[in-house]
C-alpha cells in the first residue's frame, strides 16, 4: 500500500471523471514522454506497466504544499462537496502538461501555453453535481495566456 488514498471513488462506470489520473509513459520511437489521462476505475493494472501514475495528491497536499490548480479551485470557489475535484484537477493538469509541449510562445508568469478554447474543454469528461460549471471553467481558463481577466467570475486568488 502506498499510503495515498483518495475519497473520490465514483460510480465505477467511467462516466463521472472523479477517478481521473495522469499516466506518463516513455515513447522510445519519438524519444519523449507521452502524458494522458485515464479513468482509474476502468484501467487494468496490467495495462499501465511501465507508466508513471500521478494522482491529485501527487500534485500537492497539506504536507508539501498545494499546486496552483488546487489554489485556484479554492480561490474561485469551484468546489463544494469535493467529490469531483480530484478528477477535475487531473484533467486540467494533463492539458497544462501537454500544452507546455507545444511550440507556442512562452506565456507570462502564472499562465500556461494553454489557450482559452482548450481550457474550456479540459474538463469535458468530468461531471459535477453541486458546484456548477462556471467557477470550474473559470479555474481552467485562468491558466490560459490569452484570457481576458474580466471574463472570469468572482475569485480571490
């Protein structure tokens, strides 16, 4: 046992996105690491041989400090019950990681190479039943270098 546990065990059907984790695997043909998300409730252990698995607790926690994604979820009031938040964080993190691999210009500090249109789709496979999607979408868009900050809702980050 790793000692890392998450309360987000969804419906075990892969539709809610609460159990999303980031898999990273070295691609020897392209000599690069490929990063992608999977629903852990549907992923067989034997299928991730040679992969690195990152959970939301691998991004940050109370002991090591929180990731900016966690801080913005808090700052934008984008989480109520917290059930969907781990999966949302990992879906956004995956898009941020993959956006940094693009040949786009380097963004200002605090932003990423993610574009607003991509940020809006970052959580397309995740469901939330209590918070509403506006603050969650604002969290995602707040990382986009091409965002107009006036388009974001109320926040305290």
